[in-house]
C-alpha cells in the first residue's frame, strides 16, 4: 500500500515553523552573548556560558555561529541594523539627531565601550568597532549635510572630523559614566560642541 504524501501546504507550514523556531533560538543566543559581553571581558565570555544562558547546547551555538568570533560578527551586524532603524533623522535636524543618538548610546554604550577597551588585544573586536566608526561618520555626515555640502573638500572633512568628535561614544562615556551627569547634560555638551564646529554659520540655508 502506498503511503499518502504529505500535503504541500502542511509541509510548508512545518518548514516555516522550524525556520521561526531557529530564528528565535538565534536571537536568544545573541541576547545571551550581548549580555555576557556587556558584563565581562571578551576572553571570559565562553561558548559554554552563552549556551547555558540561552538555554541551548554548545553544538547548537557552533552550528549557527561557528565560533565566538562568529557570534561577535553576528552581534555587531544585528546592532548595526537596529541602530540604522533607530537613527532616522532629516538632514539638518540637530535636535532629532542628538535625541536619537543619546537614546542609542543609552542602549548600546556600555557594551561598545567595553569592546573599545579590548580592541588592541582582539582583531575581531577591532574590525567590528571599525565598522561602527565608519557607520557613525557616514551618519553624522548625512545629518549635518546642510553645513557640510557647501564647503570645499578639505574644509568639509575638517568640519566633519569635529562633528564626529562632538558626537562620539567616548564623550557619552565621559559625561554619563565618569561624571555621572544626566542625559540632558550630555545633550547640552554635544550641542555646544556642534555649534562650535559649524560656526560662524549658525543655521543652514532654507
């Protein structure tokens, strides 16, 4: 007697359910890795720890991400996507730029600062951080385009350097963590630095 083949719709549903479950597992693993990386140094974050905190086995972690460096790459890629989604700002809107930037630093700042402190020892961390640096510079350039576009190339790069420095994560760390100031104080400092960088032109042309 011939067995009845599985209905295509049922097979598609089961495959879709498996794919969703796999993605949920991957997110749990990355969440566990992110929490460990925020709390500890990279060399102390083990696959055993990540697997335990995620409620999976080490082979599951390895099958999905390959290694701790693979976890790092996936974590930074996920963070880059979420940052891009949060940092939607109309060029020239400095208030909105600072609002979303500071909100973003409050979410990711401690994790990235710990990574910055270790990048000299770990090439994978350095590579991940370099991507973040390039993305931040490009984003600042887009947000501040009205004050950059009219300038000659060399002057534009100098001004962009100043604007990147005025909005750098290390400034967040200095004001929020070292000095213990509130986010509003950080915004004031960043705004002051930005105004200094774009002087004497105070507002973009309409």
